[in-house]
């Protein structure tokens, strides 16, 4: 599924960039930003990608069974 692939790539890119920047930003604000924004976003995107992949499986099976 192209959308899931793009979304997965985007979150991996965000994580990679965050990991590159975070050593230079070491304070409580950075920790708070990561905890409130980055980490929850990664969790939600990963769950969304899993859901999209499951949905794709169901749609493929449905299409096969209805043909």
C-alpha cells in the first residue's frame, strides 16, 4: 500500500532527523517536546501503518473472494 509506505518513510525520516538534532539540544524543553510530541506521533503513526496494512489484507481477501 503506497500510503502506508510513504507514512512509514516519513516517520522514519522524522525520527532520524530528531536523533541527529537531539544531541545538540539538551534541556528540559527538549525532553518535554520529545515526550509530548515526537514519541506520541511515532506511536500513532506506527499504529496507523499497522492498521492500513491489515486493511489492505482484508481488501485483497475480499476482492479475491468476490471475484
